[in-house]
């Protein structure tokens, strides 16, 4: 439940996310940037690590 509680707060790292939660977080935070939003940053990293997302050359590491 810890993860879902913080899934909507950009300032809180949600911790480990499942793949479905990472997809959901990306949708919830679609207008955020990884520079400002810890949830989007965590979700993106999970999607990249699992091969669900491939970052372009311009993407921040």
C-alpha cells in the first residue's frame, strides 16, 4: 500500500513499482518531467530496465 499512497505525489519517491504500476504512474504523471517528478523518474527507470521503454539520445539519463 505504501507505493499507491505516494503514486500521486511528485515529491515522494514511491519505492519499488510493479510493471503495471510503472505504466499507471507514467499515465498519471504524463505532464511531469523526470527532472521535477520522482514518481515519473522511478517509473521510467523501471520501464527502461525491463525493456518496455527505450530512451532516445536526447533523454536525460
